């Protein structure tokens, strides 16, 4: 058996097409029919062919890069420094691309011009794109134009994705607070159109309905300021709440500030469980009990898939969400602050 790596000529021969047709299919360029595309993809899989990305970049004059796409209404460059989630995505990607002659390109896409920007990025993508924060319709739009993409958030079925158990994680957070003796558990949710926020909201509602508790909710938009204002609103409307589930640590840090400003204490008067296990959780006072989202692992896996030629259509990889216990949740039944145990 030959130990030589398969070439594009080998792919073309096995698929029974010309080298030019094989190249069109491998590079997602128009000009080949659906049956021909299926034959070429089958040959690529059978041979284990991997495109020579360096040669591809030289031929096209484009730098090998993984494009990281974030849809955000925040302008300027300052938003990145206050966005722990995106920092963790980049931290997961960087070790994978180092040493493979590739770059990372971060795109902050405005919702107002998202469609045009998505089309432009798709037309210039080389190694592929990682959707760090994007709506399902925009992810599908990109994927119709370029198949080298992996989403970090839930998307429509054709788009490959890294999926964390956001629903289960939110349910576990509420269950944990309930087991500690809390019965007035409110929630601060993220953006209405964000897939992760939607799933965490659903998990909270499932848990409260199953446990027979009222839905006490406010929206915070995944921002510290939003978490602060939402917590202030909940404390005014429901002064008897004894716990908060907050859909991201950044909002939870803002909630701690609002609770403290009201004269209450965390966790003595109000317990808090956040979500993400970001730097915001560790730096909060007190440090936050939170649901750990394995962002770095998800991003690294996405990058490896793109470097290997991209995952198959509809590929899904599941990641667990785990409870990390710190000092922000109090055990009412034992009369002591929750900590590592």
C-alpha cells in the first residue's frame, strides 16, 4: 500500500471527473452539478484527502486564516476587552492555529449590515469560519455560500456545530438553588434572539414549572450594566426573592453590585448562580457559583475540524455543562454560605 498522501489528481481519477471539476468541488466554487459534487466528496472521504492549504493560499493570493464572526451592536474596539466569552473563544483557537501558518481574523458584524458583511466574509474565507455569536439565519446564509464553517451556538440543522447543554445547565442551576432551600428563584436572561440565551431561558422555565415555582424573570442582554439594571428591577418588583439564576457571569457580576447597593448581601440575603465560568465569575465579590461552559475546548475542536478540511454537513458535537461551586450561593437549610464541598 502506498504511503504517499493522496493528491487532487487521485480524487479526480476515483470520482471519474477532471482535475478542474475536483478542484471546484473541494474549494466550493460554482460550476459542478450536485451528482458530480457527491462523487468528488465521496472520493475525498474514501481517500482521506486533505487540501494543501498553503498551495491554495499561494494560488489565490489569500492568507490562510480562520475567520471568527461575532454579531454585535457594540461599536469601536473597547467592547472586546469587556467580553469574556469572545476572549475565551480566541484563547481556544490560538494554540491550534499556531505553527500551521495560519491567522485568526475577528469580524465584529453590525446587525444593521449583517447580511452584506456575512456575504463578503464568506467570499474571502480560506480555512473557514467559526461562528462565535450569530443568529441561525445568518449562519445559514454564510453556509450556503461557504461550507467551511462551524458554529459555537445552536443553528439550523445543515450548519455544523459545537453544542453545549445550555438547557440542562440552566435546569441544574435552578435545581441546585432549590436543593439549598431557595423557593423564590428569579432569573436574568440574555438577548431574546441569542440561541444560548433562548436555551438557558427554556431550562429555567422547565425547572421552575417542574418545581412548582413562579416565573420571576427580567432581561439583561449579556452585559454587566444589563445584569445590574435587571437585578434592581427584580428586587423592586419582588423584594422577597432569595436567589437569582443569571444567564451569564458578566450579568451576574452586575447583579451582585445591584444587590449590594440595595443594602442586601450575597449570599446571606440573595444567592446567585451564574453561567459560563468566565473571568467575571472569579473576579466577582464574592466569587460566583456558576455553570461552566467549556468554551476553549469547543473553539479548539472547531478549529481542528476546519484545519482537517471542515466537518460534514449537519455535524454535531456535544459538550457537557458543569456546576462549579464557589461562595455566591448559601445553603439555607444548614444556615451557612455555600463553598467548595
